[in-house]
């Protein structure tokens, strides 16, 4: 490596700093060093691609120079330096492609007619943090401020219609022969096993709540389970952002499966 030209070493060093940059952008958001708009919007979505392009260009120029000039030492360093930003670009493109196929909503429930309600404690926590409002599932998205600029058919669909169309497999979980109290215990245990914070059980209202937090950016999603009429309905709502990239539906499916395993060992 010492015999490699300086530009190859520089390109590799810059490339290896890229994952560090994105990790700092995410973890800085999680630990409150800056807002999620800064961490995700400014540092990751807007500035990130610029840095990736700059490092890729430097690495490409370095690789060309190495291949043209004998003895052509350092080409591997330049190649690795080029592959790093290209790999990150590929990952971001994959996520963007997935996002295009997922409806831009962040509130998902197994009961779209009467979604489980959160406790006042959760509502207060959301309000204190400036979280997304909890919208009426019956209102067309185009009539809500967050989706005011959306186009048909999304603008003409309600939350209930979007959820039913996008996630047809989401369904309440029958509790079978278990009692409601046993079901609540199973839900609370499943939430804790999945790493939820602030898991609470409200026996009077047959409701269990918890907060899911993502590792990187520390995004918090509120989750509630309602046990009534012999079944469990689930709801998961992101506190920030427009699209959850399918995270809430996936979380409900995972939680439902975990609870079912406890009720039917």
C-alpha cells in the first residue's frame, strides 16, 4: 500500500469515510444532536448523493491515472474506492425503488373501519414531540394537509382504502380459547421481546401499547393492540415522516405472529 500513488490512498480514505458519514448522520439524529429533518433530509438525502458522486469521480480519475501510468500500482485501491460509493448508490436506489411501490402512508391498522385508539398518555407524548396527526381513516388523503399535493388515484383514496389495497393480508388475530387477560399478557410479552419501549397494559380498556424505535435514526412509532370481541386488532403509527416504507405493516405482521405463537404454543 505504501508503494501505491497518493491519489489511490486518498480515494480509498475518502471512500472509507462515506459509511462513517452516513452513520454519523443517522446516529446524530437518534441521540438528538440535530433534527430528523437535518439528519435524514439534509445530511442523507440531499448532501449524501453529492458526496457519493464526488468520491466516485475522484476514485474513477485515480483508477484511470493508475492504469495509464506504469507500473500501474495502486489500481486495486482505486477500484475499491470506486466500488464503495457505487455500492452505496445501489443500496439507496434499491430503497427508492421499494418506496415507489409502497403507498406513502405511515398509519396502518388491522381494523380500517374502527382502528384501535391510543391512550391519552400516548396522545400527549405525540403532541409534545410534534408528531404526525392521527387522521380519520375515512377522509380522502388529498383532503389532508400532508397529502394535499398528491395526485389521483392516491388523492381520492382514504386511509382505509389504501391499507386494504396495499396490505390485504393484515387481519385481526382471533384469541381462540384464551381469555382477554391472557391475550393482553401475550401481547405485552411479544412487544417486549421485539424490543418495544414503554410497554403498558390498560386492563380496563383491554389495550396494550408500546413504542418501537429504529436503530439508526431513532424514529419512534407508536403501537397499540386492542383486545375485544374475541380478537386482537393492531395499529402502528409513525411519529414523523410521510411514508414508512412499509415498516408499520411489517411490524404489525411480526407482532401478530409473535402473539399467535404465545396463544397457540
